[in-house]
């Protein structure tokens, strides 16, 4: 007996659009929460800056709004918005491409797992760079000497120069 989904064609354009949409919407909704998480994780390192710091999620969120303004909730959002949109588009289309290539049906089986594992290294290569830039931008407002980066591209350039100097 065959699955009723076996004969359904997979339109990779639709998958790409779905991935792109998921990347944009997920990033816009999740970015302020990720900023608060990053600040919570680094609160011990910045405890000596200014007044006593708290680790309450709502207090950190309120403090960011009061001290840095609403726009700071999205500082550094450009790289994740771009990369996560591309990443989700690649994930959706690649997974479905490999799922079809391996002959996997919808649902869970070893072939679906293999399709997912095939996409993993591609995803990791993109998301690691994006996460590094995003975190640097989120922490930039906490620098007691002032902001180091004018924007995300300036941050990327600074990281590349730093890595080059360390390797050389």
C-alpha cells in the first residue's frame, strides 16, 4: 500500500517562498527576545557597568527600552534577517530535494532523517557566521568605551581583520 502523499509533486519554488517567509517572520518576532537572552547570558560580565544589574527578563527588557530606546531591540538585525531568510529557504528546498532524491515519503523514516542530516552542514556554515555577528552587535551597546561598530558590515570587517591578525 502506498502513501497518499507519494504522488504529490513538491514545488521547490513554493518551498523556497515558505522558507523565506519563515526566516523573515521568525527573525522579526524572535530578535528582541534573543537580545534579552544574550544580555541575560552576559549579565555577570557587565555587572560592574553602571548601576547594579538584574537578570530578570522583564527588567532587562524594560532597561533596554529606557536606556537604549526601541530601535536598539533590532540593532544588528540585518545579518540574521538576511542569513536566516536564506538559511530557511535553503533548508526547506534542500530538505525536500534530498527527500525526493532519496525516495522518502512524508512522515518519519530513515530516509527523511538522512535528508535532514545532509542539509545540516550547509545550515551550520551559514548560521555560525550570522550568530557571531548578531551577538557582537547585540553586545555593542554595553561597551563602556562607546559603540565599536557603525553597523553590521563594519562588525564583519572588524571580525575578519581580528581573525587575520590572530592567524598572521
